[in-house]
C-alpha cells in the first residue's frame, strides 16, 4: 500500500469513527456534549435534548456512510463523499464564528476537521482506479493457449 493510500485510508477511518463517536455522544449525553461544539450558548432542558439528538443522528449517519463506502471498497465514491462531507465541519466553523463562539474551537476543531476530510477526499480521488470491464466484454475474444 502506498503512503498516499495509507494516509487517505487512515484519515478516512478516523473521520468515520470520530464523527460516529460524536453522533453517539449527542444521542447518549447531549447536555454534556454540546458545550464542546464552540458556541457560547446552548439551549438547555428537555426542549434541547431533541434538537441535540438531531445533530447526533446527522453525525452518526455521516460516519456510517464513510465507513460503509470504505468497507465496500468504493474508494472513488468515498473520495467524492469526503469532499462533500468536508462542508459540514466548514459550515460548523462558520456558524460558531458567526455566533461569536470560540474562535479556537471554530478553527482548531471544525476548520482542521474540514481540511483533513477534504484532504482525504483529494487523496482518494487521486488514486488510480481501475475501470471495470463491461459485462460480456471479452466474450468475443479468442481463448489463449494458457487459458485452454
């Protein structure tokens, strides 16, 4: 395995597992997890739990999508997904900054995450991907002596 491929795979695994963990945290203990997002204020009480659980579901599904494409060796599709999914932490960073949240968390957590996820996407798309031969292609080719 090349260094680029190993790096892309490593970042992808960390992304999938990491965001799945964040999603589970928002589902299992939303009140304790929310302050780490970087916003200065969070809704509190039972009304907030549903909202924070929605974020948990979003994050968990994002992680499972990454891990599913990796497990099924759909690396080209995974590269495109990673580029699209990089928009989520980028958007999170902008939300935190727009609402006067922690700049350190905005750039250090959300910004770096967006950069790492985008880098993995670029690395995955830069891999050589063999083109599958269409079904039936080669059926009209004569058998070679080695195959006979």
